[in-house]
C-alpha cells in the first residue's frame, strides 16, 4: 500500500517561503538565516530536525500507549551537525536527538519493550537514516538515560 503526502512551498520575497500543508492545517513561513535570508522563520534544517524529533516522539508515545502507559510531558531536542561533503557543499551530516520522558522510568511498565521497538516504526527517521547518521538518547523525568 502506498500513500502520498504533499505540501506546497511558495516564495514570498527574498528567501522567505510560505509552506502550505493544505487542508485545515495552518501554513508557516520558512526562511534562511542571514546573510541570505532574514531568519524570519524556521530554516530547512530546522524543519528537518522538527520532522525527525516529532516522528521519534510520536513513535515512542505510540509504543508506550500499546502497553497503556503514559510518559507524561514527553519532549525531544534535536541538534544537527552541519559539515561539508567531498565536493565542499554544506550538508546535514548527522542528527542527535534527546528524548525525555515526563515520568521516572520506574513508573512505566514495559518500558524496555517499548524502547526496543519504537525507532523501527518512525517513518521519517528511518528514511533519513538512509542518507545520514541519526543518533538517539532517551532519558526519563529524573534525567536517567534509558536503553542501550
């Protein structure tokens, strides 16, 4: 089964683009940082990070909810490493994602099982991993690092 998702990006001025998701979703403005743009919205790199962090967060939430567990205020911080490739072109060479559960690990039943499987179901992260390294860490509300 194949699905498709599409957006429309329309230049507004300079390097600012309106990102239209269609339907009832609000559009957002994207922009490049100075010196090319004005930084009046997220850059393409920010949008990539948001997609990876959101997908991992949603996948972990789904895995925990299969066991009727609520992680509380789940949050994710994603950081891109940007470097030059062999042709000296800038590329996102890696992404570090730190997921943080809103509850202590001891309060979540079957956490080990959820942690062992949730990444495989993250469509965006698994797609991005084909072209770059994505590193992930998960911690609970106490700051304890979880999993491998």
